[in-house]
C-alpha cells in the first residue's frame, strides 16, 4: 500500500474547500476534489494539478444517495482507501437583508434544505466513506462547522457572534452534536473526528465580506486532518484552540 495519504474534501471547487484541498495537496496528500458542478470541478482539478498537486475529481452532491454512493465507488477505484475526509460542503439558506434569518417568520422549507446539506449530507457522506477510512492506518474526519453553532457563545449577550441566523446557525449546532456522537462511536478505533471553525472568511458564501482569507480559514481543518494518533477527538476548534459547545 502506498504511503501517500488520500484525502477527500467536499465542496472543494472554490473558497475554503479549495484552500483545504490545496493545503493538503501541498503537504503531499493525493486529494479528491468533491463538487457537484462538474465544470467547476474540472477547472479546480486542472488548477491544482498545474500547481503540482496530485488531484482527482469526485462528482459529488452530498444530498443525493446515488451521487454519494458513486463517489465512494470512485474513490475505491482511484485509491482503494481514504485517510482523510473533510466534510466542507455547506449552504446558508435564503437570507434576509443583513445576512439575517428571523425565526419568527422562517420558511420551514429553508430549514429543511439547510439541514439536508449541512447535517444529513455529512452523515450520508461519512457513512459511505467509512469502509474506505477503516482501511487507513490513521483515519481523520473533519466537519467544517462555525462558531455560530456554539450554544454557549450564541447565548452570551456579551459575545459578538453576528446576526440571528435561525436556519444556518442551528444546522451547525446539529452538526456539532452529530460530530460528538460519531466520536463516541469511534472510541478506540483510531478514527479521530473533530469540528473546525474557519472564522469569517471572504468568499462568495459571505458575499466576500470578512477579514480572513480562504487559506487562513482552511488552516484549522488542515491541522485537524493531519493530527497525530494521540490527537483529540470529538472536539470543536478554531485557530485559537477549543471552542465551547
């Protein structure tokens, strides 16, 4: 078996996902670029290869069981195993002015759509990739979350945590809770799973508002994806360390 680490990043054709993929590739990983838009996927793979990174495309819509199954089969054919899974794909859902989601008038279809991608998609992809991860000597899973998913921070009136986002923020709280349940299930298996907060990054997701670059936003996820075997699991981190639940 090759010593080259194999990684798959979802939502990897742009923004933070692309930066995570490029960062892992620069560390010597062979990287699967997961994305649902095949033309953007191909462009991202070409750009990574031009930078000297060993990348391959993985067409992947995390909300589609058929697509996820196909992605697992593709990784199986390409690499035979998976060492790193970064669940980065996510959506905010429809926002009001000021990037605001009012819980008192929220369309339930918006909530369903956000949870379908940000939580159920993560579960679906993780479970499909588990047989491949279990073939690794040091499997790592990173779920890209957000500090707005922290109930502790959201409930603190003295914490500046941004506008009310009644669909997006709870989806990240849900994702954090799911991450902990996986960590409990994986105890003693060698699979380390953690949640990463990239901070407020200037990408199209945020309307290019934010003080951080995609590379800065990718740093914590890359660190968690490359933890030593005695590293933490079932925890939530940003650049400064653990974030309260």
